[in-house]
């Protein structure tokens, strides 16, 4: 899709599958008539796949296979650099250090694990930091997960840990959307999470 294209690949899947609301379908029809090469190419490919599936009498593959195939096709296509509107800053919605300490023993019951939850639209990022009780190095364990049940596959998501402008670690999520970064010194960091349709940033957080 071109930089100015407002139609996402998932919408084209619904369009070909006849699962799109009439008003939105009219928008897609008009967009295709305008001659968007990227969307026309996707529509042609999806129709070929649909026709092939309808004429094939073999057993239907598991849904996870279909989702993985769609994601791989999307990743192999051109990935324009996200625009400003496609870069989203995640908000911290939970931090276990917010919990008040009992009077008189503040600072004496420090936990060795810090748990944080960040949210950006329909995506949550769970971050756990192990070894925060005075150790020189810590381990960061995270999980990228949808906060709506849309069946989204969040494996293979690129995770970048940065300090200032310097990238320190690059990870890819596993089939559960999880990633691990070990032997991390204390400091201020930020996370950059690259999805197929946007970049989510977790701005400076200290560990």
C-alpha cells in the first residue's frame, strides 16, 4: 500500500471474504477504482487464493496456518517507514512499585521483581524486570499481546531496546509474543516494538 493508503491488509481480507460492512465496502470500492496499485495487487492475490481454496477438496488447514501465511505474505511485501500517525507511544497503566508500603517499614520490603504494564490502543506490553533489589544486572522479560480477542498472531514481532539513540538489543517475539533480554545494567531505556502496521514506543523507563 502506498504511504497515503488508508486501507489495511486485514480490511482487504474482509472485503474479499464478504465480511465487510456495506458502508466500508463502498469506501474500499472507491479506493480501488482510484487505482491504488498496492491494494489492487493484494486484491488480485487474495482472489486467487480464495478461488484456489474453493476449488480444492483437501482438508482445511488449521486457522493458525492461515494466519501465519497471511502474516508472512504481509512481511514479504514492501514495508514503508511508518508515518508519524503510525507511531504510537504506549502509556504506563500499572507498576507494582506504585503499591504503598506499610508505614514504618518503607524501603525494607523491596521486591526483587518489578512488574509494569504498558498499553497502546489495542496492544498491551507486559514488562517484568527480575533482580531489582540491588543487583548490578537485571533480566527483562516482556510479552506483546492484544487486549481484544481478534486472533492476532504476535509472534515474530521485532523488539528493539535503546538507550538514547543507541540500540543495545534486538529480539523477536516467540509464538506467545514473549521476549527476553538478560544481563542488563541499571539505567534508563526505551523499547521500540515494530508491528506490521505501526511502531509502538515505550518512552524512557528506569530499571
